[in-house]
């Protein structure tokens, strides 16, 4: 079993300061949270950025500043979002121009709570081609099982290179529920040799994280996905989520991957 890769998703596009006063908004705040999480054991940072009012944005200058501040302090793998909110396809692709090692690839459309999160087949091919041109590895985001098939069809066209890397996002309203049975089904549905990680939204976070540690998968944590460490207890930092996964990994006797080890596991070297 490979060592455990921990991803930290510090901010997201939705979590607000009404939900938690500890959510980072500015480039400096995000960089501080990423650095603390890296010291705690995270080897990947999944990045969304916000505007000066805390609203979601895809402003390339804000991404550039955030990435610069992170890289000045640590060598964590940068994973930029290509979702971010209700933006045009061309705007969503823009972060790929910064050539992060990873970028999110939301492999289909779904009713995401009260909105339709649209990812048409033509857009996905366009996005995959842009990532390939810039040398960016897609992190295939899977909210329901049909998205695996969508990604495999694009891979057959040569637009996504193997080995594939999947991020299972479970527990989102409109997507698959965060149950052990659903995670097992998804893991059994991806090609042999693929790598995978899971994020459980809300109460599914801890049981699915434990399953991933035990099964040889990887784990994403952070305030994009959860703000509570336990019922009624707000996390004061993203690093607290990382520290808990490190403790659990120690109990399972599964070592946590360094950044260089994560690069090797994901084929980023």
C-alpha cells in the first residue's frame, strides 16, 4: 500500500464567514492556511480564491498572487480549481494557464444543491485539451458514478493520460450520498492502476476518510468541505483537519506521504 496523500482544500467557493469566522479569504490568509497545513502533513493544496468582499472569483491575478505566496514558503503540490462558480467556460479554464501540477476536472453535470453545475461534453474535452497542452494532470472530480464513464470516454480520445487520478466527492446535495457502499462502488469502477482520493461532506467526512486510509486511497480535508471537527465544535484552522488525519493514519499504521512521495505516487515527476 502506498503512503497516504492528504489534500487540504482551505476555502472553496461557498463556505462563508457567516458559517465560520476562520475561513481564509485573501491570498495571504489562504497561503498562511496552506503553509500550516503543509507543516501538519498535507502534500496537496486545492485552491479556490475570493474577491475583496469574500465572493468567489476566477481572477487570474488573484490566483497568481496566492500561488506565489504559497510557493515562497513551501513546496506543496498546487491544485487549482476550474469550477469556482457561475463563470463562462473560457474563464473557468484560465487557471490552467498558470500551469499548476494538478487542476480539478469536474467530469459531468449535476444539480448541485439549488443550482445546475454544468459541465458539457464539449467543455470537458476543451478543458482536457487545455490541461494536456499546459502539462497539468487532471484531478477527475466524481460526484456520481456516471462521471467515471464520462472521464473514460475522454481518456479514450487521448485527452487524459493514464494513470488517472480520481477525487470522489460524496455527500453533496444532488450527488451520491456519502456512504461506505457508494465509496466501494466507485473504487471498484475505476481502471486498475488509477489513484483515488475521497472527500466526505459533513458527517460522512470521518468514516469515509477512515475507509480511504484502510483501503489504500487518499484523503481530502478542509473548510471547503467541512467547518466542524465534531458536532458543535468549529475548526479554528484547516491544519486541525490535517492533524486529525495524520493521527488516524498513525493508528492504521499507514505512513503519510511527503510532497516528493506524493509526486511520485501521482506520476507528477
